[in-house]
C-alpha cells in the first residue's frame, strides 16, 4: 500500500481451490484469529472461513500475522478483493 512502511507484519495466502470457494460461497464470511496453546509459534493464525452447501467449513484465505490488529483483518479482505474480483465485499 502506498505511504505505508515496508515492515512485514504478516503473510496471507490463498490457493486455486480456496479462490473459487470464496467466489461461490462468500456471501457470508467469518474472520477470526487464533492465538492459543495449539499455535506453537504464538503468532496469530488468521483465516476467512465460510460454510458450503453441506454446512462444512471451507477456507477462503489464511495467514500468519504479527498480532490481532484491525489492519490485519483489512489486509486479508483486500487480498480477497484483489484475487477474486467477481465477489464484492461489502
């Protein structure tokens, strides 16, 4: 992003399977970060999840970030907007 410093604060990724999931099922998404004993590195794991037609959880995007911050949630949403332009974010 323009005007931002170049410090790495997190890493997000999506895959060829996750992108179509978001395009088809992204009408309602959940954003969450996990930082607990399950996470050995103690860096928050972040994911955007949805429910498929069978009510199973599927993932649209995931990542590891420096901390649970509002700008980390925004960065994840921006990634989805760039890589799945067919699905509008509201």
